[in-house]
């Protein structure tokens, strides 16, 4: 098995965040940055449609990441960043528009994704396959979402 993606394979291309996960340093951060244009594109959707898109991306991601991970022979290869895309989008669901909130969401998601407080780290270590790859980032996104909503509540 090879550990490098096949860029002619659309499954690998998507799992690697259109190539952003191939960044030589901090591929997770690069992949999260690459999700920002998608966020800006879907931001105007009604909240229910935005969440439906995130759920669909999560479900597709289970298969996409599992397949890519098996093809590469590496569970949760560092370059697989589709999960970061979903996590960031979930963090920013219902966030106010503006670059400040986007930055806060980005930083919160990366902090939860990198430090993996319980149960994120537990899920990362215990849940196998594509579901495991996706689930820890979804929960990191949930934590980021909760913090943003709490900050909004405090600012009322």
C-alpha cells in the first residue's frame, strides 16, 4: 500500500480537502483554512439548510475518509482533512457574520481539534474507521459551536 494520495482519484482529492491536506507543515490547519471559502459560500443559507449540508458532509465523510485511509494504509492520515472541513462548518453554524467571528470559530475549532479534551481524544483513540476519523472533529466542532453560542449569550 502507498501512503501518498492518488490525485487523479476524486475520493482522495476530496478527502485531502482539494489538496490542502498535502501541506508539508500543519496539514490540519491548512485544511481548515481551505474550508473558509466553502463556509463563505454556504454562510447565507438558512440555518436548517446549513445544518443539513453539514450532516450530509459528515455522512459522506465517513465513507470518503474510510476509503482513503484504507487505500493509503494509514488510519487517519494527517492529510485527510475532510473532517476538518465538517468540524469548522459545524463550529460556525449560526455564528454571526464577520471576520472576527470567523477567526474566533477557526481558533476554537483548531484548539479543540489539536488538544482533544475529553471526550474528543477518547473518540479519536477508540472509534475505528471513517466514523472515528469524522467523529472526533465533529465533536470538536460541537465544542466550538457551544463556546460561540455562549459568547453570543454573554454579549446580549
